[in-house]
């Protein structure tokens, strides 16, 4: 072998061996992720190096945490991660779809077909499927008032695949409301404007939506109020602490009085800034019992805190930068960068500000705001792994709602699209293709069936029965999906099962590409230092 | 050729367990092991455990939260149970043992069902139905008239607290309960729901016995006064968070001196400055200065001269508590305090108890929000255990301030739940039925364990309990001293509704989570070689 001559340490797999390795890897990865798919999928437990527990059903999380070594598996995993980056969902489907494509190809290749011909077939099938998808999708009008029901159905479909039913249904409302809350006409949706905060407290079903903001720190002064109503909110990015001068300065004094003078002088500029804020507070709170809250991105040192506390002002320091943006959106007003131009107009408003202490952690709630354009999803759960699980699910749920609003259309779920697409490929497209590429189209069509098949398998149903009953319904011209409770065909539209259009599109786009790449590999060469020998 | 399957794709050292036998049953086994450890500690006659943690610190306790905390459980499934217990401990502060033991029992019964051929998802749905029903029944079992209570009435508090404390320190619950109840009632704010556990402090002093324990309305600091004045009555207190010393600039300062004369003068001005400050404090009427930072020699000298007692509290939190005790406002810098900022204590004195010098600040008047339980005992581990019992008691008080409802204790509630749940299961059709029945049976472990731990015949007790409950006496519980069944209204064993509710909910949550997992992917253990080589070998089931 030529490579061996060049480098005697290199490992080479060629022709069929290489192909089999890639196919096996794809199938192996499919096996792992298969049981995750759908609402009836099971949970995986991941144990980290330090013994920390993570429970997940999310394909993306799983792939990230598993630390895969096999080169083929890594390629597939990357596609899945790309899928997540673009659409936020469908990672598991991507992996099993690629696995299935490889499996179908394996059969053809064993029968002596050349991979190149298959790949050509894939390409034709892919284009046809995408076209079909565009005809198949259900358009949704997203005007100023989006149809909440549709959004809810999409969110529910996504969430139910990540969490158990009761919790998923509860989160559906939360997720949809939060996206609608931050949505502004004529602007893209910035999901970062939904703050996701967690508290280790109570049960997972106590998760709720806060119309306002929850900050994960509290005031640092013992005498500040814990609860205040009718609050003016000053969002600022002004340092209220003594800062050392840039140059290396020192004081020279020769008696204690002089030193005292120095001490006051040092603080004067900071005190002046604090005084300006206090003046503003006096101005807006004069004659009423309104309160004043400062949320500062920079620090506030103890002497300044003390001054503010004496005026009855609640001050929070070192807020997150992102929270400053959110605060302005939630409470109104504007973020100020200097105390010189303070006006009452730059203040925001919140009906209620209070602190919640949980063991060592402090949380500050800013609630009852007017016209919020930012909100917080407050996740609660008894332990970290529950919280992490909900967090991942909420992220995906938000993405699915956002996708729907941006796509302005949805696709029927529960495997309906896959079955319909297969029928379309076999009955219409295949006939238009000349020669052996037909087999590629057929393999692609069969691979699509993996989604309903796996759904059925995870629900403990008989896969063959299910596929037959689904296809026969489709042959009769009915678009049906799979009912996971009893294995009978249902109309996904009535059951409210909808998937994202962009998720499906990305899936059909990326799956065949990576599968084709893998099929066209005919030699795997491992060379270089520190080669890891397979653990046989 | 590479090996087929997932194992080949993972990094070296990763382990992958999947399937019913490998993952689910193994997980259940690990949880069972854990619950057998805690189970013997349940109830008043529970056994103590001796745990030596990784720092070689010795614990002798029957508090499940402490035991599982110090065990450093490695097994992922068992860890879920531990997390549930921790959640219970944080939420209520009591009932951790019930959480773990009950979850263990649920899983053990689930294993039987799995061996019978039921799928874990069916068991989960059954268990979920059961817990919904349990909550419903539990609410019916609430003792009528207990919805409202006077949280300042000692009798009512003690009756609710007794069971919780008795399960930790059986035989001493009367003394402890009255101590804890007194301490809690003293600091209970106007709105009882705002009761803060932090306001009841515990000071452990070696020596004496439990009978020497007492309540101090104020604080006990384990330190000496700084100066020579050790006692002060009816004194005003000034608190300075930043320390009592000469002030310094943030920027480095240098004293500019040209001659010897100036040097002398400088020292004098320093002195004069400090004297001026201390004098100002003294003139404001303060007789005690509490400093959060260092106390300078010179400042101390002038304090002595002006007959001011000086205390140093370096912990920021401790200082805040002191402020609450005395009703003082902490100043940052040494300056003349305004009269409003001064606090007041009835007496503050340095005393020696059992060879430890302590400073006791008392404040009998209103405005005081701190009370301290001074515990005495012969060994450190006894004191630690007493402290945990007090903590449980205080937490129970907090829980009852929020929700004062009570349910019968001494296993009466559990048997009633078991009985009604079984009836519910019989009415159910489908596979859930088996899971619900098993869930009901799981409750039997409570009377069984209570009786076992007390050396009674468990089967007899359970049988007679069932008979009693069957004939409509819903409050029949075990009287452990006489070894018979008695109405809990007579024995006065009551549990808080909230404790029981949360414990059962967390337990079934944890059990269902363990059942839901069908694959485990374990990373290689991080860090260097383990201290205990034998432990590393049996990495699958590390419970010891």
C-alpha cells in the first residue's frame, strides 16, 4: 500500500472496509439517539467527570456531552449541531435520518451498486422533496396579531418531545406568551430579550412567566427595603465607587488633619455622583410615597450604598449587561451613562420590586411593569438536573415559536409529512428518473420513513403495522399522522401536531449532503502522532 | 476493524449502560442500598450512624440529611435520591429521611413490577396517578381546626414540633421543644410568614448537660471583649462596620516629615484626631463600640479612657445580626453617630462557660429579633446532633408559620393513605392498577420501620393498624413506648401537613426520574487517583 510505504505507522482502511466503518458508525449513533425521538422517547442520564448528573432527551445536548471520538460519528454530530444552530430543533431526527440513509445505501451497495449512482439519486430526491415540502406546508398568516392557537400547537409539539406531558403543556403557554411579549412589529425577534432565570425551589410545575425581570442578585446593604411598590427605576451604567487614578499617584501629608482632608477629597467625586441621583429621587418622589430603585451595571461601593440606603433608595450593583437592555425594554425609560443629564424622563417604572431570599442566593423581582417588551421565564425545580432539563426545553420551545412567526407556515407533524413525501417520491418522482439513480430515489424515500417508524417503536407499537396502515391511508388520499396512544392514523391538523417548516427544510437539506459525503469516502487514513488504537 | 456500537464512538474511559437490566434494575438496586442505610434511622427509636467523612470528621447522628450529605454518594441514580432529600431539607428542613426511604421503597416495589413484566413507563404513569390521589387524600386527613393557629402560643407550637424533634432526640424532646418554641416565639415577627430561621441562633458550649441549656434573648458571641472593660449594663451601642482605627486613604499616602519636631507633632495630631473621634462617640452616649474590622491600639487606649467597652465581630453576617439584636445602624467609618443610629442592650458581659469565654449580649425589650439557644452537652458530636435537632425544630416552626395544618403522626396517616389508595386502585382499570397498589403498599414501610426500630413485632402492629383504620378510626397510630396501637389524639403525635406533602412529592418525583432513565453514559472520573483504591474498583455501586 502506497501510504504504508510513506509512513509505516499509518492505519489504512480502504474500499469496502472504509465504507463499512462509516456505515457502522452512522448506524451506531442512530441506535443511541433513536430512543430519544418523540413524546414517548426515554431519558438518557449523563454522568460527568465530577459525578454531576444530567438528564436529557434532547439530541443536541446528548451529542454535545457524549464526547464522541469516531470520525464519522463526529461528522454526523456536527451536522446535528448545525441543525440546532439554525433551527433549534430536529437534531435527533437529523441523526437518525442520516443513519437510515446509510442503512438503505448499505443494502444497495452490497448488491454491487456504485455509491456515486446512489448519491445522484439522493440529489434528485432531495430537490424533489424540498419542492414537495413547499407545496405541503400549511401557511399561517402572521399579521399584527398572530394566531396564538397555531403557535401554541407548534410549541406544544416541540416541548412534548423534551418533557413529560403535564409540564410541557404548562410551558407551552409560558413560551408562547413570552415570545409574543418581546415581539415588535417590523423587527426580528431577539430571543435574548427573554431572560431565563432559575431558582432551586419547589417543584418543576411552579415554573412561571414573570412579566418584568428577575435578577439573580439583591441589594448589598442590610438597611435597604426588601419590598417596594410604585417604583421609579433608574437604569444606569455609572461607576459609584472610588477608582484609583491611572497614574501612580500618592499623597503627601504631614499631619492628621491633612490626611482627613485627603480622605474626603478622595471620595468627593463619587459622593457628588451619588448626590445627583439622590436629588433626582427627591424630585420625583416628593409629595408621594413612590419609591426609587437604581440598577447599576457598574459597582457601588459601601459608602455610596450607605448614602443611598439612608435616602430609602434600593440599589443593585453589577447587573448583567444583557439585563440592562432587558430592563429598559421591560420598564421603559433609558439607560443612562452619566449622572450629569438625569431627567425624570429617563426613569422607568415598575409597580412592584421585591427581594426573594433562597438560602444564600438572593433574587430581585421587578414586576408589574407597563407594556413590557421583555420578560423572564422563571424556572423552578427541586434540583439542578430538573432545572437544566427544563432550560434546554424552554430554549427549544422559544426557538420553535420564533421559527413559526418567521416562516409564516408550519408542516403537519406526527410523521404525516414523511409518509406523504415518500409516496410522492415513489409514485411521481421515481418514474421521471432514468436509469439506476431510481434506486437512490427509492432508498431516500424509504429512509424518510424512519421518523414514523421510530416514533412507533418508542411508543411500543408494531412498526410494520403502523407503516402499512399509514401508507394505505395516504394512498387513499388522506394526509394522516400517527397516534402514539393506540397506533391508529390520525389527522395531525385536528390533533394539533405541527412541526416547524425551517426545521424540516434544514433536515432534508443537510441529511443527504452528509450521507453523500460519507458514501463517497473510499479510504480512511489515520496517521500522525498519538493515534488512538480502537479498544477491541 | 472497529468494534460495532456506541462504545467504540466514545472516549476511552466512558461507560455506557442501557436497557432494562443494565440500567433500570441496577439503578433501583443502588437506590435500595441507600434507603436501607437511612431506613434504620427513621423515627424516634431510629439508630444512630457513625459517619467519618473525607476530612476525618466524626458524625454520630440519625439525621438522614447529614448522613447522605457526608456519604458523598457517587452512583448517579442514588444521587437523584440524595438530591431529592436535599431539596426537602432546603424547602422544609425536616423529613429528609422519609423522602429517601419512601423513594427507596417505591423503587423496590417498582422492581417487582418490572420483573412481573410491566414497562417502566406504565409504572410511572401509575405512580403519577397515585401521588395526585395521595395529595387529595392527605388534604382530607388534615386535623380539623388546625388550619389556624396562634404561632405565639407555646402549647400549640410544641404540639406540632414534638414529633419532628422526638425523631431526632427521643426522650429529650420535652426539654428541647420548650427551648426551641420559646426561642422561636420570641423572635417571631408581626407577620409570622416572614419568620427567618436565621434569627434563632445556636451556641454550642462543651460541658454540662442538656439540662443546663438555656435561651438567651440576644446573642452569644464566642469571643472576648477587646479591652479591659468586660461588663456593661443598660448601654447604648454604636456599631462601626469598617473598624475602629485611624482613617486611611485609598491611595497610598506618605507622611512628609522634614524634622524631628514634625515627627513628634505628627504623632500628636494622630492622637488628637483619634481622641476627638472617640470622644465624639462617647459624647453621643454610646457605652459600647462594636467594630467590624480591626481595632487600633490607639483607639483602644482612648476607649478605655472614656470607659467604653469594645467588641470585635469580624464576620459581616454576625455583625448584621448584632445590629438586629441591638437595633443599631452600622456606620461605615468611625464618626459621631446620630442618636437614631445607636442601639441598645440591657446587658453585655463577658462570661466563662465551661472553659470558653463568651460575650453575651442580652436585650429583653422589644425590637430584638434574635434569640440564641445555648446548648450544653458532654461531647462535640452530641452537641452537633442536638444542634441538628434544634435546626429541625426551628424549620418546623417556620413551616408551621406558613401552613399550620397538621396530620396524625405515628404512622396513622401512612396507613390511612395506604388503605384509601388501595381502594382507589381497585376501582382503576388497566395496567396502572398494579402500580397504584404497589404505591399504596409502599406506605407500609413507615409503620414497619417504626415498629422494627423499636423492637416490636411489625406484622402484628400493621395488622392491628389496618383493622383499626378499617373500622373507621383514621387516627390510629403506634405508641412506641407501650408497643400498642393508640389514637394519636391521646399520644399527641402530630406531623406537619407541609412536611409530609413535600416529602412524598419529592420522593415520587425522584423515583419516577430514576425509572425514566434507560441509558446512562458515564464520563471518566475526573481528577487524580482516588484515595480509596477499593472504591474505584467497585465504581458501579459505591454506597459506603
